[in-house]
C-alpha cells in the first residue's frame, strides 16, 4: 500500500521534476488535462493554474492516495492506469513518476497516441535510478538467503533510455522531446536516503513483510545505504537521482 504521508516527505525535491516536465508542454488552451497517477494530489492544482479554462481530471490506482488527494481538494477518482482510456476531448496527459511501475508502459503510450486527438500532448517522467546504489542494494539484500523466501522483487529495469522513448513515439508520427536529468539532491535527517526510498522503491518490500521483518530489513538496508551515501559533516546527504523525461505531441 502507498503511504501518502511518507511519499510527501521531501515533497519539494519530488516536485522539481514535475515542474521541469510541465514547463516543456506547449499546449495553450486544452479542453481536458489529465493527471494520470496523481498520488496525493499535491501537484495537481498546478495543472489548473497553468490551464484555468481546462477540465482537470485526476486519478490514481491507490485508494489511500485518492483519499489524500480528496483531502487536498482534488476531485480524484480510483482507476487503473493500464485500463484507462483518454476521453475524446483530452489535450494533455501528464504522468509523473508512475509508469516505472507498469512493465508494459511502452505499449500503453502507443495506445494513448492512437486514441488521442491530433495536437494532444503526452508528458511523462520516470525515475532512471535502477542501477544506482539506492536501488541495487535493495535487490541484493532481498536476494540473500535471509530474505529471498519472503521477497521476490522485479529483476528487470522497466524504464527505457530517452532515445528509446523518442524513437517509439516518433515512429508513430509524434513530435518528441526526450531528455534526462540527474538531480544532486541534498537530503536532511538521519538515514535520509532510506527515508526517501521508503516512500517509493521499498513499497513492495513493506507490503510483503510483517512489521517485525520490515523493521529488520530497514535496519540492515540502512547500514548499507549509509556506506554508499555517507552523511556530510553537517548531517546532510548528497543523493544523485536520475530522471528520464519524454514530451510528445500527437501528429
């Protein structure tokens, strides 16, 4: 299950890729703008501010996230992104840090291109940190004899390179802007990297373990992460985080 409160830790750092993505969308007066995988809804109001004349639609697959979004004043609905179809009047589909959870999301992007009207925009951002220590250490610890019987984590990176997304969508006639950015984030607090990934990559680990094993896994992982990301003298921690962006306009 998603924990909206945990996800919103470091919300300023998590929001920066969203705004960098949004800045590259050139839509002027779309009729409908969709936040596909809106999470706790803290960023959705930015879409209404950017396009005040548009209908802003928001949905998420997590009941807890939808409930949090509604508390934040966003009229979010519960929906599975793999089954969702863009309404005919959709001008912008934005999905922020969602599609890495969808192994077949390349097919999903192609399907959206096929049903969206000409001139519509698709904007996506996904983490590209699969091979970073923060993620690699989780997989290695989960594969040890102590944890392998309880944990079966995905062994394949579901995120493609920017050029792969560019080629995928350009082959469907889209005008494409694809790039990557590594944000060197200065995190604060004890075990800052562990706290960061608890709200994201550790979600399936927490779901698979009981409370005692979850705390034990966190304890073991925390030691490994402190070696990989040593705190600075002032207690902060540098955390490089790569993101992959794609913005496409339907022909």
